[in-house]
C-alpha cells in the first residue's frame, strides 16, 4: 500500500522518532508549524478515526498520554493540544490515522497553534524531546512475568520484571477485552521484546499453559500439525505463540514454572502490577 505513514513505520522513510512501542510510533511533524509538533500513529493501518478499532485507539491514546506527560515533566512544557483531522474538509491530508500533539507553554502566544519554527533543526528538537528508555545492558537476564484477567474474557493486565546487573526494568500493559492466557503470553513477550541483543534469559512464570508448551514441547506438535491440537481443534492465540516462538529463536530461554500466589517476591510483584493494569483497562472500557 502506498501510505506514507506505513512507510515511516516500516523504516522505508526516515522520521524524527520521539517514541516507539510494539503498537504505536510518535515522531515529529515535518511541517514545522509549532516547536515539538508531534504525530502519534498506530502501526496497524486505518484510514481515519471511524475506521479504527477501539483497542488500537486506546493504545494510541496511551502513547499520547505518555508523550504529553514526558513533555510536561521533562521538557519544560505546561500542557498540550491534541487534534485529529477527519476527512479532507477537516484538513486531513494523510489517510492513516494520526493524532497531532502540540506541546504548549504559558504565554507561548499560539492562537490555537501557529508558531513558525522554520529556522529550527528538527534533529535538535528531537534531541530535546525524545523519550530515551534505559537499555538493558547485560546478556544474562532473569525475567519474571505474570498475567491476570477480570472475567475470562474481560479486562486484563500483564507484567514483566527484568533483572540484570543489579538493575531492574518493569514493563506492564493490558487490554480492555482479553483472556488470562493471552495476558500470560504477553507478559513473557513484552519482557523478551525489551531485550535489544540476543541474551540468555531465565523465565519464571506461574502459567502452566505457557511454560509447559515449551517444557513438554507442545509447540513442535502444533507447528507440525498446522496449529491444530491433538484433539483436532485450532490452537488458541496462534498470533502470540508465533511471536513468542520467534523471540525464543533470538534468545536462549530457560523456562521455570513457579507456584503462583506463594511467597515468591517477584512473582507476587508481577501479579500485583498486572492486577493494577486491569483496573486501568476497566476504566477505559
Ligand atoms: P493531516 O493534515 O491531519 O492529515 O496531517 C498530516 C501531517 O503529516 C501534516 O501536518 C504533515 O506535515 C505531516 N507529514 C507528512 N509527511 C510527513 C513525513 N514524511 N514526516 C513527518 N510528518 C509528515
Ligand atoms: Zn498506513
């Protein structure tokens, strides 16, 4: 498809990236009509707001919140405007959903937003505004994960705690409508995805579903039988299993099944954080 934002997402066209996660990308608008004018786009193509599913919108709005919060807390802004142009009459020129985020300061004299910054180099603006996440800088990692769901299906949350070199990184997220097994899988996936280089990872999970699929090698059977179970049913969550299999090809993973809701500190923390994510996603719903 000939979509300029899809090309930016694929890396075929360069951009001044501010932030990226598995679902969204935030980058500087090249129009230079306002300092820090940022676009937030979903990686999954949809032409406009009306064509975008609720879960994708929710992910975009979470990134809007993350970037806006960062601009206020770390970059010297007091607030921001967000705008979505829908339809050509409303000024939409690129038909891939995008949310304009305009950082604002008290007394910046923008009517709505119009502060030409022609002289400013976007690479300098990017350096000022970019979200730089700390890199996981070792290749021997301990990864604790957990997933939780309120109702099955229902609102769910997941958490991954990475420990390396006496340091720790916590990743969490969720979905308004999901299952417990999907959250367990996403816990592991989000942890492994955070690793920038091939690593040896000890994964600790209380999900028999996730751990036994590898320890008892259900995976080979599923792959050999075109994702059908021994009972001739379609395997659930194939999208996530495939993503996880790819990640276990990049990293050397050793699986450990832990007892849930016992006295394992890291497992309990993961559980707590996953549950707090459920509350956030219940609200969004
Ligand atoms: P809209 O008018 O709401 O469709 O907004 C599209 C925005 O995309 C405009 O503000 C353009 O300046 C911006 N834009 C178009 N091409 C690029 C690009 N290659 N990199 C960054 N921003 C772009
Ligand atoms: Zn697109």
